[in-house]
């Protein structure tokens, strides 16, 4: 896979991030029939390694002291709590009583294939306990206390640790990121962090360097999963870019460079997720349809008809219709002096009308070959004060820096990370240089 392709793929995945769950973020309602337990699990190392294969089984074994009377049941497609109860001759009344016991107990009836249920029945076929493992950090337990069913949520606390990685680009961010010990998701995160600074499809070079500090979550001393990137640096063609995670008043973390400028920008570089640049910005180009030399004041992205086109920045639609060689055309006016133009569309996104507001990344239309076009592609223009600029290289406007007061906090928080980043350079980066 080429650098370009893999990065486009990475960025696509990174745009759809998986929400990481943390034990501390669960919210729950306590009723008198519910209790919440947090406890540490004694999980053997091998079981942690097997998480991906068999999360539920292993956890279950380590989580609860089972005697010989426990039935371990692996949920299959089409199973319901009712059908499983029937299998073990547990009265339907019991199921009814469990469901009625609390609002949360409905969750235990929502079984998914490959989950594990543990059922404890006594000699008289009475259900004593029922456990459903939901994830390595959460399970539900129902206990029969004299005919009343009590629901417990069992949470596992994870311990956070700091880790680091560094590498030098030899073939691609993907390959060299893996060599540095990063997961695919972390490589995507890294590519997204610097997606505004570096065009990973065009600008990445052999010899470029990266280093980062990230969180890891552990259960009982063994690694469970990666946490967020806390600090990262990417040196591209000798130019240093950095990013620091900064938690402000908002709960969600965001990233800023060392000057306190947000890593998010007013524009994304490319309006199509999966596309090949088929014609670049140039002063003089042989026009394939008009058969004459003309400047090409935009970038062409070849993509199949119907591929969604995204607004590269938030703004207002100032043109929506047919215009000569452009065919079906949309023009977006952004804040300041910026306008972007999208041509040859097969159709417009139905909700995006003239004068309506669009958000960055919103689909405004679909690739086509209307107007003067030899094949399906998007012709994209980027204008500053009405002047055409090369969309692939134009300096995209930076975000405003953090306000002075908050910047002071930011500096306090990032100081130790900067020191740590420096240490990675000595220990890991240069050690890998010769490889
Ligand atoms: Zn064009």
C-alpha cells in the first residue's frame, strides 16, 4: 500500500473514532434493588493477552469465584434469556421477576452473540445467581435474595500509565508507525493530529521523524488498551510540528500546538475522502475538451460518480446551479476572504439549498461529469479575496490562539510533556536511527 493510499484510509478511519470507555465515566441510577460495585480483578496475564479472542470467558473466570454448580453459557445468535432459561428448566416467572426488578435489568436480557452468561442453579432448579459479562470493564450480576432479584453492576477500575514511542519514516507512516510499536488506531490518531500541517499523501519523506507520549490503561498490572495521545511531535522535511492534549473546562480533550493554537483549522485540505488527484493547479494546461491551452485554477479529483463531496470549511452557499463548463456547481463563502468552489457535480445534496449554512465536512453534493468533463471528477477551487490559490499548497488559515489566562494553564500542563518528549528523542529515536 502506498503512503498516500494508506493515509487516506487512516484518515477515513480516524474520522470515525471509536469512543473509548472508561470505568470512571459510567453513569448509573441507584435504586433500592440495585447496587454498584467497583473492584479490581485478578486476571492472569494469559487471559489479558486473549482479550481480543475471548474477552468474556476469561474475565468471567477471574471475576467470580465459581463453584462446581455454575453453568457457563456462550450466547449464540438467536438466543434469548427466555430460551436459555427454558434450556435449564428455569421458570419463566423468574425471568419476569428479574426484568421487573429494576429498569437496568432489561439490559441483562439484551444478549449479544459471543457474550458469556454464568448461571447458578441449586438442586431444586432455583436460580441463585446470573452474571452477564458486557465488556472487560463492565458486567451485570443478578442475585436471588429470598425471591427478590437484586441487580449489581460490576465495574473494573483501570489504572492509567504513561508510555511513549518514536520512529523514523523509512517506507510509510503506517509501516514505520507499526515498527515503533503503535497500533493502527494510534497511527490514525497521529495522522489526524497533523493532518492540517502535513499532507501525508504528498509531503511525507524518508527521514521524517515522529515521537509521542500516550496513555495506557491497565487492569491488575497488565495492559488492557491504549488511551489518548498526550503529546506528539512530527518532523517533516526538517520542519517541526507538535500537538498537546489540553483539557479545558469542556470534558472532551482537544489538541493545541506549543503556541496554544488549536490543531483544528477552518479548512480541511481535501473535499473527497477517497480520491486521486488527476490534474493539478497550473498556469497553463492543455484542456482535453476545449483542445487548447488554458490555466487550470483548481485541483481535479478523480472519483466514481456519486462519491460524496464535503464542504472543506463551514460557510454559506452563495451559488447552487448550472454554470457553463463547470456544469452543476456549488460555491461556498466562508468567514474572512475565503470561497471554495465545487464543479461537475452529478447532483446536489437535497438539504443544501442556496444561502443555507453548511458545516465543515458536510456532504454538499456528489461527483459527476456535468459541464466540460471527460470523466467523473470533482474540480475544486480555493479562492482568497477572489484570487485562485492552489488548494494543495495554500496556507490554510490558523485558528486563534488560546486566551492569555488559559494559555498560562496550558503551558503549565504541557511543560512536563515537553521535557518527556525530549527524553524520548535521546532514548528511542536515535537508537532506532541506524535500523
Ligand atoms: Zn479542473
